[in-house]
């Protein structure tokens, strides 16, 4: 529910638009660079860019059923 857009170019460039649960999220500083690092570790990826966006605002409705079940929200 945090990834809003994923673009993969034939050149190996990957762009991600993602959000966080709030601007004050405790992982606001660490999660975007971690996502970028994980993308870079995928075979064939030559460049990765992660952009944090706030529109549309995140809500629990964006979570998959599996994620809700894992977090005890169902």
C-alpha cells in the first residue's frame, strides 16, 4: 500500500513513487533509501530512484488483504 508507481525502463533504470503513513513516520528517513538499495540489488537494475509523494494520502484501505491479515487488521 506504500508503492504508488513503479516504472522499469529497458535500460535498467527503475523509478518508484511511494508514500509513508505520515510525514512523522518513524522510518521516514530510513525507508526510502532502503527501498532504493533493495531495487539496486535486483539483477539487471543499473539505476534506481525513489520519490516520496504525499498525494494521494495514504490510508489503510490501500493495504492488501494479506498485509491486513498479517497485521491482525481483519
